[in-house]
C-alpha cells in the first residue's frame, strides 16, 4: 500500500482547540479560496497526523479533514489554522481524490445513502477516472510536488508566511534534517524531503512571481 505521513510530533505545548474553531477555520478559508466547504467535515483523531480525503467538483468540495489531537495540543491557534489551510489545499487540488472515491463507495454500501447523493458520487468517479488518465503514477516525486503546492496555497489563504514557517520548524523539532513526509511502499518508508528543504522551498516560492 501507499501512505503519506504529515505533521507528527510527541511534544505537547498548547491548549487544544475545540472542533467548532476548526470548522470556522475551514469555512473562512474556503470562502477566501472561492470554494464551497459545506460538504466537508472536520474530524479530530487520537493520533498525531493531519490528512484530507475528498474531491473538488467545480469548486464544491466533498470529504473529510482530519486533525490529530497531538497537533492541537502542540500548536498555537494560528499554527493550527495553517495546518487546516494546508489540508484544505489538498482538497482544492484534488490530491486525495482516489482514496475518496473508494471511501464514497464504502459509504454508499455501508450507510445506504439516499438517491440524492448518487449524482455527486457519479461525478466523483468520473473525475477519478479523468485524473487517473492524466496524472503520473503516484510516487515520491508526486507526493513532494503536492505537498509543496499545498504549502504555497495555504500561505496564500492565511496570508502569514511567518506562522507557516514557524509551524514547520516546530513540527521538525527545529531539526532541518528531519523528514517532512514519509512515502510508504510495501512496508518500506522513504523520506520524501527534509523539513529544511520544505521550508526553504516554501520561502523561495512565496517570493517568486506567480
């Protein structure tokens, strides 16, 4: 299987935010991005990860953003907002679409969604197929490209590069050589990039035109 691991750290530094605050972050950031987030839910997970699974259909988002309790405990509100913005960016960019397609099928089977949901699901499946025929196969380079694009869009939405960089440094425990993401293939974990590389790329991209 393939898995990407985002934002991890065992350290606890801050007071955890309530779920309603995360929902407010998601909705306000969605408005800034010009997308509809009414079909996106926020979940809090007992692990330390953050991830997004969903789809973007003509600027209407479907899916789930999950934020780990560990992140809520160690980051300031502004830093958590950057993490939410980063995950929202993945939904906007359709980075997590294939996994969401499978999740949507499971939702139909397990919960027997009413017929009103089916047209949207069919659209999702068509989009999965279109992207699968256009995008390169999922690999280390693609994961890296997706993460860097999500960082850049998250900074654009929050308007706060300093907080973004501070967040990444905290998550790296101030160790530039720390792995930012790990790409797992058949039980073997391969670092996608270091946190130092990620921070330097983000800073450079913000000050480049476009």
